[in-house]
C-alpha cells in the first residue's frame, strides 16, 4: 500500500496571543491531522496554548519534548527525532504541522526542524508559515519603532554575547535583545555607563495576562524574569 | 453634541498576501468605519490591495497619498495631515484604521503616523496591531533562517548606507537589507569581494503572483527591480 506524500507545515504561532495567528496559520491548523509542538508533554506547551482554542478533538496533538539548550546542538535537543516523526506522518499521507513560537525563522525551533527535515527527508514537501515576531509585538505594545528611516536594527540573542553588549550599543542604532533576562545585569550596566537607561524598555511575556513592562529596565533587576523577556533600546 | 472618543488602530497588513493578516487585524478591519491607507488614491494602494477582499461596501476607504521620501522628513510626506484626519474621525466617535505594509514598527509608515498622532492628539487612544514582516516572509519562502542560536541579525534599509555595506557584512552575522534595489550594485560587489555571493538571495515582492527569487543576486542586476526587494545574507 502506498500513500501520497503530504506536506509538513512549520507554523509560526506568533508571540503568544491566539488572535496574532495569521489566517494562513489557522487554515493550516484546520487541515492538519497531526500537530506537533515543542512542549514537554502532549497536552502542555507554550505554542500549544496559543492554538488550543482552535483545535478539534479529532486532531492528534504531540509534545515533541524538545530540550532547551544553550550552545551548539550536540544532537540531544531532539530536532532530528522530530524531523523523523514529521517525515513519517507525511509519508503516511497525513498533513502534519510543527508549531513554533513567534516567527519560525527568528530564533525559532521551527528553523532547526525544517533544516533537519530537508536533510533526513528531502522528498517530503515542507512549507514554512511565517509569524508575528515577539519583537514586533513588543514594539507595538510600547509604541516604540524597531527601525525608522536610516536606522540599522540589531537583533541579538541575550543568552549569548554578554561581553559584546557595549560594542553593540555603540553601533548607535536600535537594538532588540531576545531572551534578555540572562544578560540583564550587564545590559543595565552598559546602558547606565552610556547614559542610555531611559532609552530602553523591557517587555516580559508580551501580550500574556501576566505581561510586565519595565520602562526603567533597572527595576527588572529586582524581580525574577521569565525566559520570554525582551529588551528594546532606541 | 459630544462623542465618545473612538480608538485609532494602526494595522500591519503583512508583506502582501491577504492570508498573512492576523486574526486581530481582520477583527479590527471588521469594526472600522473608516479605513485609511498610504496609497495615492482612495481605491489604489498596496496595503489596500492586501485587505480589499475583506472590506464591505459600507466602509469608507481613504487613500492618504503619502509621499515616498528619502532622508529626513521635512513635513511634506503627509504624516501630520493623516494624523489629524485620524484624530478627527476618532473624536467623532468613529473607529478608524490606518493600514501599513508589513509590520508597522519595522520601517513602516504606521510608526510615523502613530508618533504624530500621539503628539497632535494625546487624548486619542491608539492601538498598534503588529504584522508579519517582509523579512520573516522572505526567510520562510527561501527556507533560510534569519537568525539561529548565537547569531546577531542586522536589518538595514537599502535606501541608505551604501558606504557601510562592507562593514556591515564584516560584522559576520546574518543581514537583511530592506528595499535593496537601491544599493544592489554595491552589495553584489562587496559580497563578491568577500566570496559570499553564494550566501545571499534576493526576494522581490514576496508572496505576490509576480514574486521573483534570485539565488544568485548578481542576476538581479540585469533586471528592473521593484522597490519591494529584499536581500538576505547568511
């Protein structure tokens, strides 16, 4: 018995609010028989929570249980395993979606999964559905432009590059730090040294019921911050 | 006679495909009595084209006729005029939307209009609806990550900074040039000099029926390119 290859969709679900899904993402979810997400269990995960109001009881939902790892991928994060599972579904003729927070191509697990998929199953068609990034959503909440006119925007992962913070600030353009909690002490220090503390803001869990905004980022040093903390500097 | 102030919505419509609108953008459009867009005439404009399939005959549509200008805004682009028109509608109690291509805060006219609006009508509530950026959409089409792991992404407006292209490439991370047509000869030259021509791609009018993708960006030198051309370098 042979099956027609189905498409694997890598779907950006946006920064965390269901109504920031695109119409395309909604349509892909509607037609997907199996939905994988990065979360630790089938019924638990951030991206799953975003799409949960749209799912039907007859859709299969699988937590991919991806590890969160800093540094180079030594193969234990689980991207390869997920890629194999997605390819298997597609080869059985089942349309399958892999969810990813924000935009899949901007620090999203979807970009790694898509890479592995092309490598382990080059015959399987893959379509990436772009999403609203956390940076766009945070900028909208603050009413702060990410970039205007001649400005050059730098987008930096906060889990890396603590020693380059000053240098990046000295480029002069706006900067957006993803996952900023990890480097916040250094960031505050370098901003203070340059007299730019009042040009920065921190948005934690943008759009969530428990969103917090710090217009003085040094206040954020006093609290426990979520992994989903983003600093904009203008 | 007095009216309750309505909200002005600054709405990102995404890079050009109707199905890349967010559910929130669709809902805001549904409830908007008046819809402004940047286009030259009431019935003509890029952002208008994206939302056109969703509009109803009883909605008022106005082309803001914004000028396209390089360099500092000398006040003649029309942002102030549009801000006044939006404030007027809101003060009459009419919910009004201003459309902007891509994400309003990433080189979008929406960011200027929102700024002017806060300045000329601080009493009028403004809500910015983030959108999918052209960079996210182009990356999805190419299957190229914008940034992964420790990579620092630089987003540069191609209508400026021709002399800094080499320096920006030498930062080492991925780069996305918006409106790249203006600097393409310099960009190709600097990429060639660094042996990185095969690390670049150009996407013109991403998602449109007349989209073009150049995996060898030097081929794009031979054709007339649209303003909506984006170069990704990895």
